C-alpha cells in the first residue's frame, strides 16, 4: 500500500490537537509513551510535536490512543472530546459492555456522527419514560 506523506497543514493541525488532548487529559509525553503497548519512544512524539518530524504514523497514534483509553479520532481532533464523552455516556447507559459499538461510532466520517448521536439521543429519550413508568408502578426488576 502506498503511503502518502502528511501535508504540512495537516501535520500542524494534528500537533495542535495532540497538545490539546494532552492538556485536557493531563498526560505528559514520557508517561503516555511508556503506557503504550508496545511502548512508543518519547523522542518519536517529541520530534513530531516540535516539528522535527513531518508525520507520526497511524500505528503510533493507535498505540497512544489505546494507552489513553480513547480512539485515534479523539486524539486527532476528528471529534471533539465533548462529543466523544457524550457519545460514550449514551452508549454506557444503553450497554456498558459494547465497546465495539463505541469504536464504530467514533470511526464514522465527521458528517455522519451528528446523525448517529441524534439517533442515540432519540432512542434514549424513548426508553427513559418507559423505565420511569415501570419504576413508579413497581414493576421494574
């Protein structure tokens, strides 16, 4: 498979998004890289963040995402942390063990995510009154 080099603007945007993610999650380069399996060399991440490397590589991003317990889309800024947190809450409420579904939603193209989020909200809203009614009548098991 032919790998296209990352464009300069894309690399700058990814650097900014990684830094933002690190600020939000209070991760530092050394600890984050050490958590990755297999570990990522901190110099790989430092070089990319400081502009000494033009591309960090999708495999490295996947390992860092796994180490942080998130998806590559969350680190890269494809989806906002707020959207991701909200989606995860909705999924956890519906089925806390369905991580495959969460990964699928997170990997959707940007334009499709709002539709899926709206569908999940609608399903949640439709299910909520039924649960409350059962609780009030004492039929909830």
